[in-house]
C-alpha cells in the first residue's frame, strides 16, 4: 500500500548518484538563499531551477503536480491573508474597515508564497532523489548519532505511509456509504471524525509493529554497526559542493554587500 506514497523515487540519474552529504549541503545553501532573498524574480528563478533539476533527475511531471496540489492550500492562504493583514505603505486599492489592500501587500504576499514553494521544492530535490538508507548513512557520517539519523529517515519514510493509510481508510468508508465533506462546517468536521479515529488506530498499530521490528534487528545493541552498501564521497560530489558554495557566496554578496533582492520588487 505505501509504495504509491513513498517520497523517494528510484531512478538512474546524476542527482540520484550524488552522495547524500553533497545534496544536503546544496539544499542547505539553496534554502538559505530562499530565506535571504525577498525579490520575486530571484525566488521565481530559484523555483524554476528546482523544477529543472527535478526534471533532469527524471522525476515525472505527475509527482511534481502532486507536490503542487499539496502546496496549493497553503499558497492560496498566504496569497489571501498576507496582503490583508500586512498591507504596508502605499495607497489603498481596497479598504474594508480595518482591512486594507495595497500594491505593497500584494507583492509581499506573492513573495512569501514563492518563498514557501521554493523551499518546498528545494527540499523535494533531496527527498525525491535520496534513498532513506543512504540519507541515514550520510547523517551518521556527518556526526549525527545513528538513532537520530534513523529517526529522521523513518519520519520521511512513514509520514507518506500515514497519509496512505488516511487515503485508504477514507476511500473504504466512502465505499461503505459514509458521506464525507457535506453540509456546514460542523457537519463536515464530524464526517471526518470516524476516518481520523481509524487512521490514528492504524498508525498506532503500525508504530507498534515498527518498534518490534527495530528491537528484533538490535537497534540498541552496543556494537559496531555495519552496512551492506557503504557510501563514499567521490570527485563529482566534491565538485558539486564546490559549485554550490561558489554560487551561494556570490548570491550572498549580492544580497548583503550590494543590497540586491531586499525588497519584493
């Protein structure tokens, strides 16, 4: 069941072959750029670049559309609430009591929405192209305790699985005649209650089975851990890290040395 909801997509691409530590470094730098810049053009270019990287890694358009659908409610909420509650200076385009709508507020809303989408797709370049086992190895080699790295890997692995449980239970309840999402707000909330309860129970059963499986594999056994496939930094990994660092340094100089990108427009 969970295979349809896994984040990682195994492919034979240049991005899949990169060491997870190199990808972690590049994602960290790209995320920092996304947080540092407010200009719409820069954020849009970074978002387009993230899409091009995913496509070059042979990530299908269906998965990219899936990500956009998951982001859409958050982005719409940002685009609506940000201009209304922080309108900023400038003449009013619309005024309704304490609420004001200005050009500055609209640009700020677009900037924040682009930033959220950019950070999500930058993170997706790591999550969609990195085997969770290799990611745990990479975190452990960076000095993170193995149990912590395993926790991160399990979270990335089983959050989509939990979503898969919710979708499966929702479809099963509707197939039995249960009406979901009809009526007023209270009735809609009540219609989801049996689905949420069943999802929580299924998730608890899943976590109990996972705990037994980890204990059976000697998670806390005090011995040197070994892996079947060891990861190693190659020349191309160091080159990728160097290129990402140079680009990051140049963008940081533009942002804080010259002041470019400090405003949405």
